[in-house]
C-alpha cells in the first residue's frame, strides 16, 4: 500500500499530512508551497456601503463554489472560513441579525495537484487545514515496520540528505553522524541533552503528538471525550456544557467511533469479497487461453478433414484458411491477456486500499479515526461502485470460434472458399397493439428481425421528460413491464438485439403515456388491520395506532385522494398523511422523521412531523365526513381538507425520494379510500402554513 502513503506533490512519504476540501491529502509543507492569495471582489469605497450587485453575485458564486466542493466530497474542513456558509441575498431575509458584519472572504486558496480543486483557507492558510492524523500514524507504522531510513533534518546541499542516526529529545531533531558532530557536539550545554536512536525518537515524537492532538482545540487543558454529530468534530466536556456545542447532538466519542468502525469494516468485507471474486475470475481468464487453443485445434482439425476430401486444387487454399484461423486465435489470446492485465492492475489498487483501511482501523485514537472515517468510507464506497460499473466478470472475447467451413461449394469456386461467419442481428420491431400503459407502469412488446440469429435484447426508456435513455432490461424475452414510473408523463422506449458478433441498431422510439392521476389501494402487513378485498376499506382491531400505506409511491406531480369516514365514535385519533416505505408501522403517523400527517379527533386537529405538533385548528370529524389530501410535489406542499374546506398545509421543502400515501388508525374507526380524483381547482398559489 506504499502508493497510498506518498504525497502526490513531493512524491515522498507524507510528513504532517493535511486534508483538502477534495478529500485528497498533502504534506503540510507542500500545502504551504501551493497556497496562493484568494481573488476577492473589491468592496465599496465608503465604509459600510453596499457593494454593487455584480460584486455580491461574484462573491456569492465564489462561496457557492466552495460550498459545492465540500458538499460533493462530504467533508467540511475545520479551517473553512465562515463566509463559505452562505451570504444573505440582496434584498432578501437572513437568519442572522442585520447589524452583524459580513464574514470575511477566504484569504488563501490551495489547489490540489491531483484533481485541481481549490480549497479555501482563512488567514491561517495551510496551517489551519485539518490534520490527517490516521494517515500520519499509518505512515509512521510503515516506516518503522519496513525500517525505512529517517533523513537527517540538517543536511544541506543539492544531494539527498543522509540517513539519521540519532534523535535529540530536547532539540526534537534527527541528526546524521556528521551533522551531530558539527551541530550537536557532546560538550558544553548540549552535553546534557538526551540522544536516542531513530526508532526511539520516532516513538517519542509519536507519543508527544498524540498527547497534543488528543486535547481540545478550544480548551487545551481538556481531553476530547465526546463527538458532535452536528459539527462533525470531537469535543471536550467544557465544549458540551459551556461552549458552542451545548445544544448540538453530542455522543460519546468511543461509541461513535465503534459504530463507524463497524460500518467501515462491513464495507471493507464487501470490497474484499469483490477482490477475491476478481482473483478467481483472473484465474478463469488465464485458463480460457488454454480453452482457446483447444477450440482452435478442434476447428483446425475439422477444417483439415474437409479440405483433404476435396481435390488437389484446395491444398493451396487450405494453408490460407489455417493462417486466418490462427490469426483469430492470436487476437483472442491477446485480448484475454490484456483483460488479465487490466483486472490485475485494478485488483492491486483495490488490495492497496484494503490494506490501508485495515491499518486505519487499527488506529487506537478515536478522535484521529473519526476525522478520517468519512474519507475512508467514501473511498471504499467509490471503489465498490467502480467495481460494479467497470469490473464486469465476463471475458472480452468468447473462447469459441463461430466458424463453419462451407464444403458444399463447387470446384470452380475454390478461390472464393471462405468461412460462414455469424453477423450482427437485424433491428427488432415494436408490436404496438400489444404495448400499453396502465397507472404508473408500461408494458412493451417487440418482435425480432425475421432472418436474424438473436442471443438477447436490450430495452431502454427515458426519464419521462424527453431526457437520456437508460437500460431497464436485458434478456431473451420479447415483452417487459416496467413499474414505478412517474404519473402523467410520456416515456419513450426503444429496443435492440444482440448476439456474439455485435448489436443491432435501435428501433424507432415508441411513446407511451402513464395515467394522469394515480389509482391505488391500501396495503398493510400488520395483522391488526382488516382491509376489504378491493383494498379500499380498512379498519383496525387494536387500541394502539397501526399504519397502512398506499400501493403506489409518488416522486413527481400533483395528486389528490380522499377518505370517507364510515365509522367513528369520537374517542379515537385518526392520522392522514405521507410516509416513506420503511417507517415504523406501530405508532401514530407523523411520530417519526419519515412521516408527515394531520391527526384529528371530533373537536380539533394538529399537524405533526418527527413527533412535533404544529398549527392546532378547531373543527373535528364525524361519521360521514370526507378528509382529502393534496400532494403538490412541484411546490413541495401537502394540504389537508375536511369536507372540501382547507384544514392546514405542511411544507415538504428539502424532502426528496419516493413518498407513499399513509394513514394510522385504531379501534372503532372504518375508512374508505377514493383515488383517481382531480385536484381541487383552487389548489394553486396557496402558501404553506407550517414548515415541517
């Protein structure tokens, strides 16, 4: 794993490594060399004057760019200037007081030599970047394990420094023999200094560094023992009780470290399985070369037997055909060798990363590990995705030879004697009368080209907004049903055929439109629910709340549905709303963070999300009332209606993914669902009343 331990700038082993915003590491000295003054737009001449709109826009773009860099990488450096959190818009509202001065812009930028992403820094420059302590510890272990020489810190000249021989515990300097004699003689005041060997010197430096880094940056007298999940920083007890972390989500450092080490270990286990599978596959590829030779000999023997049965005029042609087959063999063997080399290179890189992460897991300092865990997890996940996308366990060329010698040709056609070779298939055609769209699913059927040899088909559809095509099916079937699409959208579908030789061209796209409004029923796996055969009427046998979900999820469009209250004795709370598919089904809807609801009794109603109540409103429900729900995903709102009158709105700003209609009810309540309804005409332009 030595390639993981060398700086991309100086190519030497990392010395005091720091983290950049792009998640790459660099020596602190290299970062100092690369830091440059940041380009800051000029401010107004008068103190306190408002800068021009163009300057504000440019400054905002710089800040947005920096924020985007951190967001993409998943890491936020502790030295990042406060200005990068975001500046208030011109004429807009701000969460901070208007009397507060604008935070300063970045003072320096450091450009990564690997990816060219600029890391902003404050007046501390590279010195203020987050230290990559796990990497530093792994480098120390590697240098000690393989007895890598420590260079003398005082050698001068154009040549490489000599290996150090001793370390002074008072000067904190590694000396070679000549530098020790000239710069640190064993006389005078220096005679009392304690000189140790290089290994002991490394151990002393490591112990001092751990003692220094294990303390809180704001309270040097305190050791860090807690971890703030809000700020993603290790903190001490004083930070928790008296500092800026007192209202944050803080947990024990050891517990958080143990959890993340477990997650990283599981990810590494999965990546190790992929590496093991790749090793076996590389072995298979190597054995395929022997199979290619065997298949080649088989084809060669059959061909020779056929040619020997022909007249003497075929003899000259036979040599040409043998040479052609052998060239095909050489091409296949060459392709397989190249694939072995590619897989071997990727496997070596993966193995290096695995060993590096295993060494990082051995880090005993929880704070050091937590500062690097996100980097390590992201790297492992990225490599896993690359394996899934690029490392396809299939040979690039098949070992067989799809060649047949035509021995029925006439003697006069000897000079034209050649192989019958498999050709790519013709373009398949859509069977429009068998294609259909129902609710938010489509069924597509096609027919192969009448004179083609087909191994399988590839079906692609777009995103319903005339966007790029994506593959949804590969196989031998000629009909496919695709579920979970967006409502009221027009999808384009196309198909092509393939065999061992190649692919056909795509057929002309076929357009299919999903339903304008959603039709769905209720589904529940809880035994306390009783749902009618058609899936529209539901009741509950328990005094506790039980959640049921709709059979269809939404991620786009405007949808409206209603519940008729068939039975209600006035003593129960009914909750109507939305939820994600994985919420707890045994508590009232809206209690957890993955659900949003209005719960109502016979006198009043509340809006609820994550267990918090909002917007109490007078007016309840009785038997025979109708409760309607309006989901407007373009405007990110969820509205509640009782007998056609607006009862309240929840804002879904920032909510993404698939949301399912949901209800929670208990004993003495019977509800009937009505779907496929048009939204109320007055739903547009109504602002949300409550932020969820």
